[in-house]
């Protein structure tokens, strides 16, 4: 098999190093569609129903760690063009894509199959991935691919709009938590990474995973899906599938928001499954603190009756630990918990 899954037009079998153990593979179980995953109409907040919108977002974040947003202000044309250019990227000639598969650890743009830790993985993910920083675009766009020719322009426009959307959502969340207006501005949401995942059809989806069970290390994630389902969240001891709703964004709580909220808003485990008929391409915008930003529970959310359950640390420290532990949800928070959180 070629290094990138997207380099092969017809994969007839699953190589052994892509087959997950029985206890972690999805198997043949039919996962129900999570029709009760909250849908938030953001336009209601601008029409005099801001308090009710905030209440919906906080309730969704508390109960699911996930919600979808519609009427979010991002141009549908921009969303369409961006999805199209991402699909075009993975259809580019093999030779061109190989130039993006750099082994340079300092390169801000990286394309790979499975993940950047491919060489040390025991089992590989059924996906190709391309990632790079995207905020602010004027700082990073000269590193972005020159092909497809419209890549830089499309991604720049989309990144700017998604960052605005993230700021709106974080403003509503800060208000819902009782924090100062603009609490999440500046360093707490100072960076944004784009991660484009391309999941080709898999001959035996029951044996593979597009992404294993995990939580996100950042503040919030805003996901641009296509029309194919694949994302699943773990709630009440079982997996539920997230519906692919046209022109909606999926928003989920990351570990940093869980920590700032002193555990009120949890980062919920999720995974991606494959299918045998359709290619699925998605784009996750990871809104994250700057490396040296101090992360800790908001002081206004702690008192003698609600002591902080997390310590103070830098995002750089958390990020390094997260990847050292390969995102293992059982251990990633442990070093950052206080005795009250254990």
C-alpha cells in the first residue's frame, strides 16, 4: 500500500497493521444516530433571545460536551468552497502530496497517513491528515500549499470567519459561566490549528478506526463536516453517532475549557469510524491558548465550597504531556489535578 491512503484508488483489503484489537475496534454494532445532540440557532442570540441561547449552549456543553450550530454567520459559499478545496487537495498527484509529507519537525505544514507518530504506532488510523496553523492567516499563509491554486484564498477566508464564530461562541459561554465579558479573548484563544482529515472507503470498517477514542487538548473545536456521518461521541456508557447536518458546524469542549470551568463543562470522549462506500473529508479548527498562556480554573468559579480541582500550568506543559501520553483519556488530566480533583 502507498504511504498515503488517498494515493490508492481501490484498496481491497485491510493490512494487518490497520486492524485494531477486538476490545477497541468498532465491530459490527449498529450505532444509533444521536438525534438529541443539541442544535443551537445562533441567530436567536441576535434577535433578543440571547439569555435563552446562552442557557442552551451551557446545558449542551454540560450534558453532551458537544452541540451543533446553525445560522452561525459563516457564508455557505465559503463553507462549500473550503470543503471542495480540501477534497481537491487529497486528489492531487502522488508526487505533489509527497512534497507535503515532510519529516522536518519545524515545518508548520504536515501531511501524513494515520498521524505524525506513524513510525511508532502499533496500529494505524484509517485516514490521511493535513494540518497547519491558520491564525492569524497573515502570519502563516505563506507556508500553506500553493496547490490547489485556490487553497490559500479559500482557507484564509474560512479561517477568518471560523475565528469570528469561535469568539462569538466563547463570549456566550463566558457569559453563561458568569465570567467577565471577553474572558476568553487574547491568549486563552490565541492560536488556531487546522486539521483536515480524509477518510477513504475501507473494505472492512468493523476492524478499523479513523480516529481512536480521545478528548481534545485545546479550548474548543469547531468541525466542518461533509454530508457523510462518521463522528461518534461516548455518552452514558455507549456510543452515539453525530448527524451530518448540511451547513452546520459541530462544536465540542476541549480539556482547557473543562479546566477553566473547574470541571463544569466536560471534554467528552469521541472517535471516528470508517465506512466501505464513501470518502469522508472533514476540517477541524482547534481553537487553543498560546503556548505560554497560564491555564487554571477561573477564580470567580472557585470558593471554599467549590475549591479548584485543577492546578495552574502553561498550555505548553499540558500539550507536551498530552502527546507524550498519546492522548490517553485515562491519564492526560492526572498531573494537573489537585487533591480535590483526584
